[in-house]
C-alpha cells in the first residue's frame, strides 16, 4: 500500500511541476512587445505562406494551442494569435512545426497519428471493462469485477505509455528541428529573444518527458493490484 501511495504522489508531482514550469515560463515571456514585427498568428501565416502551405489555416481556439491534422489548421489561443510577444511567436512556431511534419509526411508524425486513432478505439474497450465491473460486484462476482478493473486500468496505462513514447520525438522535432530554425530565419525575433524562445520550447518539451515517465510508473499499479 505504501508503494502505491508513493507512486501516486510521484505521478501527481510529475503532472503538476512540469506544467507549473511551462506556465511560468510562458507568462515570463508573454509581455507585449510593440517592437516585434507581428503577432503569433501573423508569424504562423507568414511562415506557412513562405513554405507554400497556403491550405493550412491559422485559427483561434479556446481548446489550447495545437495543430489539427484532420482540419489542417494551426490553432492558437486568442492571446497568442493576437499577441505580439516572444511567447506568442515561439508557440506559433512550434505548432507550425507540426504542420511542416504533416506536409512532408514525416514517418514519426504519421505513426503517432495512426496509433493515437487506434488508441481511441481501444480506450472504449477499457472503459467497457471499468463500467461493467460494478455489475459483477452486484452479482457477487468479486473476482471477475477485480479482473475487469485491472484490465481496464492496464489497457489505459499501456495505451498512454505507447502514445507518449511516440509523441516525445515528434514534439522534440517540432520544437528544435523546426521551430527554432524558423525563429532564427524568420526575422521575427532578435538575437536576444532567441534564448527566451528556446527556454520556452525546452519547458514545453519536457512536459512530454514528464508525461512519459508518469505513464511508465503508473503501469505497475495494475499488476500490484492483482496481488492485493
């Protein structure tokens, strides 16, 4: 029981601390900068047009900054779409990096996209196991209910781990092989701001490292539960 508690505490820390780091870093560099030549949205549009990716849309969203491969759209929160700050430009560059990956059919990007879709279907199986467990408890089938619970949690844990393993190199590629060169060559940020942009991209990238570790350490919980 103590081991389970310690693992859960570690998992919570791996959720909270990296997210706190990236949030603080974004806020630190989110000050409006009238000297910058454009907003995050304008930077994204400028770069995409320069790469002949006119079909990729740049839109605002309330669902967090992301690239939508189905709609082929870079989506930025309003303050980053309209904001003229280092954070806005760096975040836009990262999401444009994903659009670039999609455009060149980067194998790791395509693989991650394919596995994520398959994982959604398997998640329904896991949820079915978890939902049906109470029925077996009512029918006095305690062992069956336990097995279904463990199976459900194990499927979710393994799927999360698999997706995170595939996500990590995709995010690092978007940040450091694509976004940083864009920022250096795009003439939107001066030399003194590139360090701040790298700091922000580092913080964002390592949230995915934390997510991978978190998913790894929570998988054994199901197996431990089987022995309890």
